[in-house]
C-alpha cells in the first residue's frame, strides 16, 4: 500500500504522546516519492502537475516503526495507537530473546 508523510507524522505523534518520557522510536520508512496532481478544471496537456504530497510505497511485511527502552506492554499500546492512524493493516512484532 501507499502511505503519506502526513500519516507517518500522525502515527509518530500518537506514539510519542503515549510513551511520554523514556523509550526510543525509530521510523524505518521514508516518503521519497513525490505524488503530483493537477489543479481542478485544468485542461489536458500542458505538462505534469505540481507535487501534492510525498509518499512511500510499502510491501507487506515492511517494518514501519521500531521501539526500545520501555516495557513491552507500553510499547504494544503505543504501536497500536499509531496503527490506528495508518491506512494499512498493521501488526506488532517483537524480537525474540529481548
């Protein structure tokens, strides 16, 4: 699926509010792709439209966020809140042995 820079930022803010102090968050994806759009009621032709937003294309199984330095229950809750801000189905995974 596709995810925009605004959606990534909304999820990051939700996670940051949830963990308050302590814990480190890494964003593992970056919105490199400019998505262009022409203005409303513009005739066909005359080149490509201006960039509307920046997005990232994700494959299934891509890690979006990573957290460390807080209890697993708190991290799961923060990631669950972040997942609600994203237009994709998300799943929290843990590293075995940590």
